[in-house]
C-alpha cells in the first residue's frame, strides 16, 4: 500500500514537473517568437529607411548637379554680358567722338558758307559747300540714329548684367514714354500696350496706368515687340479696374 502511494506521489510529482516545464518552455518559445517578429519588423523598417535614404541621396545628387550646371550657365552668361557691355561702351564712346567731330565739321561748313556768301563767291563754290554741308548733315543724322540704337542696346545689356550680379532693379524706361492700353485681361492680370521696342520699352520695365490723372495700377513688361508690349499687373498696385484706353507712362524712381 505504501509502495502504491509512493508511486502515485512520484507520478503526480513527475506530472507536475512536466506541466511546469511545458509552461516554461511555452513562455520561452512565445518570447523567442515575439523577439523574432520584432527583429523582423525592425529589419524591414531599416531596409525601407535605407531605400528611402538612397532615393533622397540620388535626388540630392541630381539637384546638386542641376544647380552646378545652372551656376555655370549663369556665370557664362554674366561674363558674356560683361564683355558685351564693355564692347557697347567702347562703341558708344567712339560714336560720341564721331558725332562731336561731325557736328564740328558741319558748323565749320556753315560758317564757311556764310563767309563765302558774304564775300560774294561764285555759285559753283557755294554749291560745293552746300553739297559738303548736306553730306556732313547726313553723316551727323546717321551717327545720331546709330548712337540712339547703341544706347538702347547698352541699356538692355546693363539691365541683363545687373540681374546676373545680384543688384537687379527694374530698367529705366524713357522719361517721355507714353502709350495706351489696347487689350486688358482681368482673369490673367495682363495688358497689351501700344508702345514697344521702337519707343524704348525694355523687358522688366515698369509703367504706371492712369485714368483722368488718377493712378489705376502699375504694370511690369514681360515681352516686347517693335510697336507694342505685354505687361503683367503688379499685385498690391491695382487701385481699380484697368480699362482699354487708359494712359500708360514710364515709372520713374524718386529723385
């Protein structure tokens, strides 16, 4: 009887130990599986972050390359503009000297003609001087027009150079510039004006829109043709509706 009881107790104890071991092993397995799942998630997250980082690095490298190319292009254009300004400035100086010389020769010819008339020279001599005076006047007129065109090109190039050098400001338009609004588009805030390159209008130049002596808006030129231009209405400067027929004048900086 005692032996049977001992066997039963031993069996119960073995069973209890087995159950305890099973519970402990199960907990360990569940903990191990949980750690494995967490490590797997962390690995996936790390791989995703690595892929994102690689893409961002590739984009940054592409942006850097684009920026470097843009900088190189801008530097080249700036140098070209500087060279063009230097060339135009020299041409302007040479033309001014030529203009002064032509003016002097014309005045001298006029004086000589007056002197010949006063001394009673022959018609042939006077005619020769008249022809010479006419030729000099034509030369002077050509030089004046060439000087005007050169000055316009110089203003355009100087405006371009100022933009590259970082001290940009709207190019000055002729003080006596005056035109009218031909077309207005309130939806897209642009207007068409009946003055253009022939009147000295430059891209980025600013003009004031007036009606009956009252300021209506300020516009900035976006594109220029020979006899007209297209300009955008500047935000913050519109005091009323811009209408066809409104007067446009150059915006001059305060003195």
